[in-house]
C-alpha cells in the first residue's frame, strides 16, 4: 500500500462481486492476511496526528493553561494530580462527542468522519433503551429531552475541564496530602516534594452533575452511555469526587492504581479462551508500518498453502505476550512494595512493559481505533506506578481504611465475572472483553433491490457503500473494498459460524450484499465499538419501523458471546420484517478449526427453534448489483471537473428525445 493510495484487492471488481460468496471470502481473507484493511498510510498518519498532536499536545496545553500551570515547564506539573484528572475528563468528553474512539475511516466513517454528536444531538434518530420495563425510558427514537440530557452532560464535563482547580485552602484533604509529600520523614522522592505545594485537584461540583446526567442517560440510551466509555472513566471520576472529600488524596491515587490493574487483569482474564489466538494474525496484518510482510504471513499456519488458521507463533504471542503479560505485569505493579522481589525496579520494569503493551495496540490501528484510551492508560501507568512509588506510602496496603481496596474493585470485578457467565446481560465493554475475541457479532444479508430502503432511516449520514461512491469509487470497486470487512470478520471465530448460518439458511446468499454489522450499526446510530448488543433485534426492529422491509429482504445472522468456557455460541437468525425466526448454536472448537472461507462447507449447527414464519422468507436475489448502484464515472468527465450525474441525466434525456423524434 502507498502513502496516499488505498490498496484494493487485486481483482477485477465487476467480475469479483459476482463470484460465489465462499470464493470471495478466500480472496478477501488472503488479502487481509497480507495487507490488512488496505487503507492508505496517510490515514494512519492522520490518526497518529490526532492522538499525539491534538490529544496529547493539545490536551496538555488545555489542561495546564486552564489550571494556571506553565505548559513549558513540565517539571513543575508532571506529577500534579489535576493534570491527569483533567486528561481523563477530556478523553471521556471527546469519546462522548464522538471524536476519540470509533472515529474516522477505520471505524467505517468515510464521510463524515464523526458519528457521535451528529446523531445524539438530533431528535428523531435511533436510540437503544436498555431497560424498557423502567417507566419513561422506552422508545427507540431520540427525543428533545434526550438531547437536553446529552448536552447537559457535555456542558458539565466541559465546565469541569475548563475551571481552575481546587487548592489546599479549599480542600483540607489536599493540604494533608501536600504535608505528607513534603515531610522528609516519609522518604518521598524529590520529584514529588519539589512542587507539592502547587498541586491542585479538579473541581468536583460539575463532575457530580455529569455523573448524575450520565446515569440518567444510561437508563434511556445505552449508546451514549457506552460511547462515553463509562466502564472505563465513570468509576475514576467517582474517585475524584469521593476520596478527597471523605477520605484522603493518597487513597485516590491508590484507588486509581487498583483500577488500572483491575482493567488490565480483567481484560487478560477474558483472553483465556479458544477465540483469542485468532485475533492476533489479522490484528498484526493491519499494522501499516511494521512488521515486515514475512512476519505477518508467519502468523498463519501456512500462508502460501492457504491455511489461514493461527500459527504457533500467533498462539505464543496471544497467550504469553498477551494473556500472561496482561495478567502478570499489572499484579506485579500493584503488589510489589518495599524491597521485596526487586522493589521499585521490578515495578518500573513491569510498568514499562505495560506501556509497550499499550503502544503495540496503537501501532495495530484496530478497527474501533481506541488510541486515546491506550495513550491515557500508558501515561497514567507511568505517573502513578513510577511517579508515586509503592514503597513510600502509595501501595495497595496503604489505604486509610482496610476495606477500601475491596470497595474499589467490587464493581468492575462483578461485571467481569457476571458478564463472563451471562454475556447476554452485560456489555462486553463492562466485562472487559474488548480484545478477547469472544464477541457478540453479526452479518447483514440484504437483497440488492432493497438496500436502498435503509435510506428511509432518519440519520445525518448514509451507508458506507454510499459514502464510498460519493467519494468517487464506482459501485463495483466500492463493494469490493467494503467487503474487506467481512473478510476480516471471517478471520475470527464468530465469522465462520455466522457465514455457516447464512450458507445454510439463505439460499441466494451468493447474490446478496453481505455487510459487517459493526460498520452497518455505525451508519445507523453513529457508534460501535465491537459491541454486538448494539445491533441485535432491538436495532433491527428500530430500522424496520422506518425502512419497512418485506420478509426476506433484510436478514441478519447474529451471535452472542460464548458464556464462560461453555464451548458453544448461541446464534439467532433475524428477519427485519418477521423478527427472530431461528435460534441455535455451534461449537466453538468447530469454528476455530475451520478455514475462514469454509472450503469444507458450513460448520455443524444445532437448530434449537425455528419460527413457523420462517417459511414466509423470500429468497429472490439474482444479481448483487442492485438498482442503486451508481455507474462508474467517466474518466474524461472527472478530469475536466464535469458534474457526471448531470451529464448522465442529459444523455438519458437526449436519447429519449431522439426516440420521440424518430419517424
């Protein structure tokens, strides 16, 4: 791939999109294995500029200047707690607006690059209520009240970010913290004592309002609640409010350490499954600047021999450099104190290992692009575990009350455990399964003559296939490029099962437009982060309310995450017009053992229920090129800057005129 040129699959698009689905999957998965998504490298540079330029440099300027600190004198503020409190608040605010995670082309937003606020500030767009049984929270359309709550949350977070901090004169706990740091008897490092008297804490009154509004929003719309990454940021914000007012600032620092470790260990625990090894090869394949192609190919059993299952090195990276490191290193960071086990040197090395872990994830540009989150965690790890050493009163054993560490971990640990046992009840974000490979996911199979009905859904953007054509790609090339996402899905375990369902139940699947539901969901609600619960039958029903598909026109294969080591994944076949028409499951070991394009046919499925309405489905697709496929632009017209749509209309009208005038 070039710096400014997208690497498209090396096929003739018009012929390629007419080939059987399994043949296309073989080409797409092989293409991804060698080149990843194929986005031009300047797209990756755009993301790097966004995270290192806008977020890091711009964020430091914003945080320091609004706190009356000198951004050009980092030695005076790099250990100041308010800097990292505000960085976290800023990141949550950016996520809630939609310009941090799930942004840009790699998240399926080709134009506009942002979903988020464009959707959530607009009454009438789709909202997803998680608890419809609670009065006044139901409905699948956003109201003026929802927009009011959303803007109120943004305003409260922005106010906390812009206000100067609280001083020791306003907050006695901060005065005690400063006194502790400057007391020579405590052995605190010089980098903490030198500027301790200038330390500040964030204003908590607007944060209290923000937390209250976000909880109300969460009852009415899970999209905004999870898009704001509440599972990552809400609890630390509660720490900012509670600990300085009711306990000690030292307790807040230690609580943040415990929370960081809990997130990493919980995520590591989620990788103890059969799925995770399949995540590593396509993840490494998508890195635009490294590693070399031969190393990417080595992540597959036999790339040249068309065996695209994970290789031995991929398993090693997954469960040694991945799982063991992500569980072991954070535990070392938290529990090694004093001179035991190498003391602070060991903690420092473990911390740097986790910083490298975060930077590695950034380098792979995952499709949800959570780059700011990884940068924030990397920076906070250095500050809190190296800057505030365990051995000088900042270890897990030094909290002012012995029960506080257990209170800090109670909520995240509950969601990790319960969400692993009952993944249908808890978002995979809250149960920390973002990278574990064990995901709820889906594929949309749409009749080519009916995809245009999605245009009836009220929203500020269009579908990805339309966005790509608006950018100038002719339909066959746009369709070919967009299908790279289903190739990516098939490289993961769920993809083999989902395609098996479609191959078994949808006879005309070779002629349908198959869409990766994560991208499709982005175009409907402005956000997705790999969370399949965003696009289950609830979203399909909300789409159907406006789109009015006929039976068989819009079919969805949807699967729930595997419950903890159960060995099966439960799927549903959903028709937009009829609802759920089939339920069943497949064995995970069958999915991970299959090739991505299923050359031996669908993996074994066990159907546990089928609706009598299943027989109402109609399978009439004969050509993937539907009536909405825009014609390819004329090369000369593009060169001359001619309006090709107007030119096409003129030619058509001229031909009609000639026909009328024929004798």
